[in-house]
């Protein structure tokens, strides 16, 4: 089994800590078929139905 030298492990941990505040969780959404943060579709997703009249 290959192991990383200590200097690369330290560098990896330093970079991970540096960018920890910009970490963004993405999910594969079954509603829209795209990847986005999990809280995008808080309301039920209803596709636009062109047979319904538009409201003013």
C-alpha cells in the first residue's frame, strides 16, 4: 500500500482548512435533474403548464 509523505499530508490539510469556509454541498436533484445545494427546492416543484391561463 502506498502512503503519502508527511509533507503532502500537511499541505492537503492546510489547503482543506483554508477553503473550509467556502465548502458547498451539492446534491443530484430528482425534481429538476440538475446539481445544486439541497435547500433550493423548499417549495414543491410544479412545472409550468401552458394550458392554464396566466395571472396578471
